[in-house]
């Protein structure tokens, strides 16, 4: 069995004036499609719901959705499975998720990682070929995709360590291999945090046979841990926008070659063109340079001290943005106050010590999260 695992797929940022048939026609010329046709199964992360609904949930950040014609492109890729565990799948609430599940079923696409009740959400998808059974489990970090799990029973499979381990053990009893597909990590960053490295290794220790990640929108490194592959981020697959950032338009498909007694893997490095709507395999020279970068990222992942250093540098680069969000002030004003050291005259430093303790302590965090949810969601 050959399983191709693709990264993030979303058409939400395409210029609405472009005729969709033009996009489909252009995409059909992608030379990666021939390679995808060689796989038994292809799995893509459907980064946003396919819906006509305009009922956005209350959240921060952009609300994304795909037009119904998105299915035409998915079919060209020989995709049989869509993972729905991601931070945007619930942007248009229950209606958007229902529409997505219905259109996928109508087009013979299986889904995993999200649903309208906990049984559907937590259920792994088992695929079988030549007497080999492979269980697929998809999960995502907790953002606005999981806030309604308890209240409405709808959303995506959340990053609950105990629950994911339980799903792994359950799937292991019914299959030969368990493949995890994780949606999480830090956007535009080429490494996992030390916490994520530790967590993903733990999932391998718990019985997973491979773990493939996406969400950062760029490629991160990979490693073999106890002989089992962990791909921390495989990058965007098809995420067309006006962004000309090269890193956002490069990635690789992970192809798992699974036999009864072995699992190995290969790569299909590609470039998503910024000049058209095609995804094409890298030429030999470009592929060599790209894989050198991936190998460089991977070497740092294996070095705990280097990984920590890169992580602390990244924290410094993002610190101001996060601090700004803690001030009940206009972000531009908060930024200037922090820049000139005036913030302490408006917010006592002890306030941040209190925040740290509320967030860091697990028991305090339980109360804080549930209190905020009750204030902003339960009464709406």
C-alpha cells in the first residue's frame, strides 16, 4: 500500500474575480498529478470548510472557507481521504462543518478528524489493501476548531494527550499500523518547539508508527525516532495567494510504502507556482538545494541545545506580538509603550507574574479557560 500524505489545501485567498474553471484547467496541468496517481491512497488536509454559509463563528484571525467547486480540484489529485482536524474547519460553525461532511460523502471522499458528535470526531479511519490494515488518526491543536466539543458535540479531534493515546491504543488493536496526522506548531518557523518534539516522540512511544505534521505553512525537518518517521511539517500543498514568500510555496508529499512487515517512505518535493495555479515537481537542481535545507533543519532538531537556541530566538522575534495582546489597549499604542519601557506605568509588572501563574499552573488554567469560554461562548 502506498499512501501519499499532502499538506494544507485552501482556496480561500484566491481572487474572487478569477473564473474557477480557469483554476481547475490550470491545476490539471500540474506534473505532480502523475506521481499522485501511482499511490494507492492520497490524503490531503482540507484546511477550511466547503460551504456557502456566511455565518462565521466569533473568533480572532481570518475565517476561511472553500467554494463548492473545490471538489473538482481534489478529484484531479486522486485524493480519497480529507483530514478535517485543523484550526479553520469550524470557522463557519456547525453549518459549515455539515456542508463539508455532506459534500465529501456525496463525492465518495472519506473524512477523518472532525464530526458532529464525539464518536465521529474520535473515530480513526481504517484503510485496507492486500491484507494490510492502516489506521489514520488526525488531530489538531486547540483553537476555535474545538471550543464547541463539549457544548455542541461538534468540531475537530483536539490535542488532548490522554485522548490521543487512547485512540492510538484502540486503533492498534484493530490494525497493523497507526499513522498520525497532526495539525499544529508555529507558523513560518522551520523547527518544532522542544515541547512538540517531546510530544510527537511520546506518541511514537505510545504506539504510532509514523507521524506527519502540517500547519506552519513552511517545511520543517524530520527524524527517525526508534526507527519510525516523524515529519514535523511538510508545508503547504495548494494554498494560492498573493504571498510571494518562497518558503510558503515549497513542500513535499510524504509517500508511505506499507507492507505487512515493513514501513518505509519517500519524498515528492514540489513547488506551488506563484504565476499560475499549478503544483509541479522540483527539477533535479532545485530538489538537491531544497533537500539540503530540509537536512539542515533536521540536524538541528536532533541537537537539543541547538533546537532550544533556535526556539528561544524565535520566541524573542514573536514576544512583542504576544505581549501586545495582553494589554487591554490598542495594539499600536501597546507596542509603543513596550518599546519605550512605559508599559510599567500603565500595567503593574505583578500583573504579568499573575498571568504567568494562571497560564502555567494546570489547575489554574482549567478554571481560566472554562471561565473565559463561559463568558464569551456559553451565553451566546
